[in-house]
């Protein structure tokens, strides 16, 4: 029998976080720390679900406790109360939150259903997702030196990465996964890590050597990153006065708050999805010329409107600046410096805030953090997992002497939660103290927090291995993310059927913009006296006009 309780470990990790931030009032005010005393953790199964050696659910449950504590304080400020509201964090909902893309459906079809593509808007403009060969330009491969691995990453445009390792951009003759992987790994095996790093830098690609945790900590970037806090919130200016939350009888703490999302894929959109759960009006702005993964929009765009603007045209910039005039929170998930170069970085928007006399909250989410020699590098979830040591620990958990990318984009969702915390804290500071605020979160810092929380005991890990069985343990470094995640999902469904049929785990809607019923994961936190729910269904990118006037909608909640 395994003597372990996820609820107790969630409490322990919450205390680790409180201690980390005990002298950082911007990142975690005393009033919020005090509210965490009102948090209770609840679980039907007091053991982990994921076949992963890290305390993913427990760590994120502790983050959700902090997120909800800030939201509760905002709720009290809005209502003019000091109610010390009770907060409940459900660990099954937290688990669902961490792989929500794999639980979502549109028209009854999930992410792994090949037929789902016909229900989606094709935003994979450069076929980096839909073409199996091009998709494997983002994968983990062995290099020239046996036992050394590199994660190449073609991002959403595979041609550059394939070209830099000497391969053609398209290979329709390669029909099976084995043929594709063999072709690409053969090319990578001709190169050393140093050669790949040089190519990667020259071509501005997202790729990284796969490191063990102890080796990463010895790098110059590792030494800097490990000293940083999991997130940061800094003052941008102190001239604008305190600005109250919009007053209304609405019991959603962020009702009336306007949020502009400038993000793609998962971590950034998760930040604004969470803000939408708390009642914010979220407008996602994407370029009609940039690729995005179609299915991630099904769950990632819940609660939002989504419009296209080309910020490189005078017309697009003019419209964007109209939206900025009344914005409260901006969330930027693009490559470091991208919006600064367009004239819309935190310093520029801070000046705009001073001119209008109302502070702004700017939130950045990136891969490597904001200090250190790799801070400028682009990256994604798998990149952070590979450089931080997470992938090596996953391989070790599976009984291997090679790294394996963990199932599901869990680091993305955990980072999204940390980014939402910074947005809520910035808004809290603007409400109470005035000024403009800059929140920062990164995928790497979420992974480093996992290491601070510690691995599951060997006893817990062994039980998870036995539950997952030989099919999962047969996976190797070169299996794709979807292969790894799909195998884990099948085994989880077999072993934990009650989890997947739990009432109120999913929210059910008719989504007008998809012309289909959708299922998405419900919000995690429950806060006494506050409503936490979506106000509209998901939609594909570019479905709406770029305006704060959302007008009437045909979305209908179907009930659970």
C-alpha cells in the first residue's frame, strides 16, 4: 500500500511557495498570503493520475490556491467587503486543467481523432502540424555522440529547421512514422550538439540540448535561473492613481476588466482563459498571416472573442491603438522583444497609461525567463522540459537511460496559471496602490518549481508504472508528443474510468462559431460567494471583429 496523500502534498507545496515569496510583497502580498489559510484541497483519489515522476497536480493545485486567493481579494475589493471567503481547490479538476486539450471535444471529436480537422478552421498555414513529416521537425533525437540528445523544433514553420539539418521541406514519399523519424534522426546523428547549437542560433530556431537537471544547473543560465522566483511582478510607473475595479452587481471578480491577448498555442492563451473564468472581457488578437494550431483553439479560446489584425499595416495599428486606449491587461506570449519592436512593449504602453491617467498591467510569458544568456531564445514547452532536466527524469521513471518528453503539455498549463497569478496581482496592485505593473512567467520557472517540489517517492512511481503497463513503458525518446500523450491517455482511461465520467468536470456548450457542440474543462477553483464560469463558448481565431463591443451571441450552455 502506498502511504501518500495528494491533498497533504498540495498543502506542503503551498507552504514552499509561501516561504519562497515571504519577503516579496509585489509577487505575493501579505494580504494574499493570509487568504491562503482559507484554502482546502479536495480529492476523490488521493494519489496522482499522470504517469510522470513529478508532483504535477499537487504543484499546480498549490498555484491554483494562490491564484484563487488573489481573485478572492479582488472580489472583496469589488464588493467593498472583507469576507475572508472560503476557497476550494479540487485535485481532479486540477488534473483535468493540466491536459485540457486532450479532454476537449468539438462535434464529439477529440484532438487525437483524425476526422476532427473538418470541424476546425485551418490556421496551420505552413503545414507544420498537418504534414506528418514536417511535424516531426519538432522532436527529440540522438546526436552524433551516442547518448547525447537534441530537441530540434521547427515551431510552426518547419522548413527552416529541416533545411538547416540538410533535409527537404516536404517528403510525401515518407508514409510511416518510422520512416519519417529514421530520416530525420539520421540527419541529426550527423551533427554534434555544438554544431546544432550554432545552426540553431544562426537560423533563430527554437531548439535545445537535452540536459540532466544537475548539468543544467551548472550552466551560466541555470545558475541565474535557479536563483529567480517562479514569477515576478514589478512596477512600471507610480504616477497614475489607484483605479477601482468596475462596479456592478456581477459576482464575477473581473467583470468589466478588459484584456487583450497577444498569444499563440497554449501557455499564453491559458493565462487569458483563466482571466475569462473570473469574468474578464478577453479579446484575442492574432495576425492573419501567422500559423496557429487549430485544435488548441477549441479549449484555449473559451470565454473570449478572437479577431485578426495585421499590426504591420497602418490600418491594423490604428485599430489596435483604439483597443489599447481602454485596455486594463495585455498578455504577450510571443518571442522576447517582438512587440517592443512593433512599438507596443511594456515601456511604450506604460507611457500610454500615464497619458490617459489609468495604469496598465502587462504580462509576459516566455520559455527561458528574463535574465541570463538564454533569455532571448525562443522556445516551447518541450524545449523547457528538455533543457531543465524534466525529460531525463521522465526517461528514468520509465526505466530508460535516455530522455523522453512527458505526456501532455503540462508545463504549458502550469505556466499559464503562474502568468494568471501575475495578471491578477498586477490588477490588485493597480487597484490598491495605483501605477502600472509588469508580470513575468516562464516555462522554465514552472519546471524548476517542479524540482523544488521534489519527485514522487519511488513507491508512488512504481505504482504509476504498474498502472500504465508495458505499452506506455515501451515508448522511447523519438516518439512524438501525440504518441506519448495518446498512449498515456488510453491507459488513464482504462485505469481511472471514474475520473473521466465525473460530473461537472467538463463544461458543455453549443458553439455558434464552430456550428457544433463542444466540451471543455471547467474552472478549477471554487470561491465562496463568487461566480467563476465562462460567459461564451470558444471560437476559432479571427472569428470576430476587433472591438470591445461583443454584442449578442448565439452560444448556448448545454448543461453537464
